[in-house]
């Protein structure tokens, strides 16, 4: 993953997902972490887009919290050093999306599409 292909906001979102995984002791950064990070960003259009599509944000966030708590935890080693397979696939889909839209950089909207 080349972070130079991502907008600053997308880079910050991925870093927030990593921090979320780290603070929960998860060995990998997963799609759950990324979606939670997308929803936590007040400047991101993701929450607006989901609300426009009648998605109950509070319900989604509570389910994300539940699934993150159920993820494996590690001790004795530094957590959140790797991306999970599903997150890697989501980032590949986001990369495909920029080509479909003839965009130059992966934005938070592309990350959402990748999920």
C-alpha cells in the first residue's frame, strides 16, 4: 500500500483505524476499524452519505463496537501491525474505484466504496 496514492484525509482515517485496533489490542487492522474511523471523523462526508441512504448511524456504531470487542486480542507483542485480508481487499477495491471515476487519489469516499 502506497500512502502517496491516498488523500491526507484518507491517510488520517487509515491511521485512526490502526490506532483503534492498537487501543483494543487487536493483532490486525480490520474493516471494522476502518468503518469506525470513517464514522468518527466529523469532517468526513461518510456519515452524511449514510444518513442520506437512511442508515441508522447509532445502530451501525454499536454493532461495530460489539464486533471490535469480539476480535482476537494479543498481549506481549505490539498489536495492529498488519492489515487483515478483508481490509486489504477493501483497499484494493478502493484503488479500483479511483480508476472507474478517473480520480488520481484514493479519498475517504473511495474507502467507503471499497468496504
